């Protein structure tokens, strides 16, 4: 019988949980923004104890991420046996039935926790799961469609704690980041079908369309709530509207990410370059979350998120090194 530690590492490899931290921080960002804004007093997450709200949203995010990763490997098992034989399913280290049970269990955990956030949150969670299935079955074979689907899944994921969020700029930012990372990974891995001019134009057109929907929808919701587009942060009995000048923080985070990518990824091609893009791209969502909290005037929350971002980077690095010591090939990392 294989050691428990090896089986746990295989489960981590199957679900790619080392990359889920950024998705968790996306939901925690919206949760913290919602709890600080009295316009959202009607939402369940506004009244929950903070620890309960963070646990529920964290489980939703991790559950959806694990479901997506394990389902992808289940559907790609024949492909992986030929091109990625070190993957746990392809290598036979995890049985297909066990992977299917893990995938279903992760989805059920997400659904159960989403139900505590309200019926719309439950519907959105099921919608994100449906988008994941659509991507795995159809979208990944049509690059422009699949890449936009990845971005929309990230955006829909962020609306789970607050489906009436008016401040949609962070959601658009996260969607755009996910689209850029997915497109870059497709290029670095030299995937087929190749990106031609028509596919690039169709991708840009789809991104522009959903950008207008997201940002325009936020403006309309802000008008309906008569509270302004930017967050209205409550300090005791006083409500202070954050100013648009706060956009400088996310911009600085973006510049830092571009410099990091240039230093770490430049010159890398194939699996090595794409793995670095995925890893740093996923981790940087936590940095963006801290930046948006600063932009909203939530300095204490921003500091906490920044500490989490550093801890997440350390944990991600340790997981990578632990798996390296296990003798596994570097390609899956």
C-alpha cells in the first residue's frame, strides 16, 4: 500500500490546489468590500461572523477549483497518457473512480457552502461549475472561446458573495488578468489550434464585449442603489466614499507583476514558461486583492491580505519543492 503522504501529494497534483490561493483571495476581496459597505446590509455575508464568511467563501472557491482541475484530467486521461504520462491519472497513481469521487465531492462542498450565502450565490456557483464543464468539453478546443470562458468563470466566481456588487472594476481586472494569462499560456505551450489574426481579433472582441457588460452593469447597479460606483466604506457612524485616485494601487501591482514576469519568465518556453506564468499569475490575484482594498480605503484589511499574499507565495514555493524532492518530473509543476 502506498504511503499516505504520497497519496496526498497525488491529490494535490490532481486538483492543482497550489494554484487555488489566488481564486480564494478573489472571493475574500469581494467579501471584505461587501462587509465594509452599508449598501449591502441585505446580503447574508454582511451579517455573518467574519470567520464564517471567510470559511464559506474559501471552501466555495477551493471546491470549484478542485472540481475544475480534476474534471479536466478525467476528460483528458487519454491525451495525458501520451503527452503527460506523469500526471496522477495517466500514471495510474490515482484510480479514475477515486478522481471522479474527489471531483464530485469538491463540487458538493462548494455547493453546500454557497447555500449559506443565499440562493443567488448557489445559482452562481452552479453556473460557474457549468462554465467549467463547457470549457472542458468544448471551450478548450476553440482558443478564443475557451480563454474568454476562463475569464468569465473568474468574474462569476467573484459575484458569489455579492451578486449586487456595484464596484465591478476589480471583477473586470481579475477577468482581464485571467484572459491574459490563459492566452499567454496557450502561446508558450504552442497549443493547437494556433492563434491566427482572426482568432486574436475574435478574442479581443469578446473581451471588449464582456468588459462593457461588467463595467456598464456596475454603473447601472450603482445608480439604482444611489450610493456611487466606488465603495462606501463605513467607519463607525460615518460613511466615507473611496476616491478613484485609489486606482494607483492596482496599477502599481500590475507594473510589479509585469516586471516579475519579465524577470522570471522571459526566455522560458514550453512547459517551463507556462508553469511559471500559471503559478505567478494565480498567486498575484492575492496582491491585486490587497491593492484593491487599499484603493477602497480598507488599510487594515489590505495589510492582512498582503501578509496572506506573502504566505501564499511561500507555501506555493514549498509545495513545489516538496514535490520536487519526491522524485516527480518537473513538467507538471
